[in-house]
């Protein structure tokens, strides 16, 4: 099976390409370095040529209102080219609970991306992930100084990027769901507690202050970011990942 991986040189995309090729598929990465411009559409017809599946792992460079234009243009260009080339399955990576946090521009933009795929001409699968282990440091950096890290107690169920890549590869190699598959890590944490675990594991003596107004995740109400019902639960725990 030939699989075009848009954003195939990034953190998740490069792993998806390696997994699929290791399984005997022909996974081809496409990115600006290979001549693809998702906003203008330049290189998109060539990327779709002969592909059975397209996986879109591109991401907006900003989390603000500009992300709407990014997802609108990139999805329009991808779907048009995929339909013209007869691609039979389109896969995107989204976020668990993305439609439950309308206060965040980026989450509303990702919801738009999902809606464009659902309304488009190509059979589809949406893989929704919880937050990556790899992003915890960045989240803490938004609201930290030399003495403390301020975090809300937002419930999260984080997952290793490698296991998300495997879930995306599984979706790409499978039949279109015409729906959504949630993927999450094995444990639920309050975000402030996740910060304390992280600092302790790294010998960082700073305190974590619970602050319901701190950072992007302060906008999340209740357990919106924790999957409900059926979800694929990954095996690697956060403490195991930190130790590794």
C-alpha cells in the first residue's frame, strides 16, 4: 500500500513513516523540504500521485486565530488533490476533547479541520490523542520562573509520542472508520501533579503552585481532555517514560 504522509518529517510523521515502511508499506514523507507547500497547494497533486492513503500530520505554526486559515487552506488543498487522484482513505491526527474547549482558538481551529475532513469527498479516519509526554516541559515553561511553576489542576491522560505514531500507522493501514478513534495513556493526572512528578524526577527543586488561571489549560472545563467511553489505552506510563 502506498501512503503519502503529509508532515512526514516531523516528530510524529517521521515515526509513522518508519513504522509503515517497517510493515512493508510504501510510506512517502512530504514536507516543505520535499517541495510541498500545504497553504498554496504547490506539490500536493504530485504527493497524491499513486497513493492509496494520505495521512495529514501538519500543524499550524501558531496557536492563535491564524490557525483557522492554516487548517482551512491545507485541508482544502489536500482533499481536492486526494479526490482528484482517487485516494481512498484520509487520516488526520487531532486532540481528545478538542470540540469541548471553544475558549481556545487553536482547539476551535482543529475542530474545523475535523469538520472539513468529515464533509469532504474522501473516506476518513480521525485519530484523537491526549497530550504528549514530550510536551510537558513546554507546558510548564509557559508559566514558570526561577522559583516556581504555576499549573492548573486540569485532568489529563498523557501518552508517549511513539505510541501515538503507532496508533496513526494502524489507522493508515486499516479501513476508513468514517469516525473517530481516541488514544490515551494509561493514567489520569491533575496537571499540577504531573508537574510535581516531572520536577522531582529531574531533581528540580522548584515548587509547583496550583493556579486555576495559569496557562492555556486553564481554559479547559472539567475532564474535557480525558477520553470517554471506548479508547485505545497505551501501555507506557509517564514515570516509565521519564525513567527511560
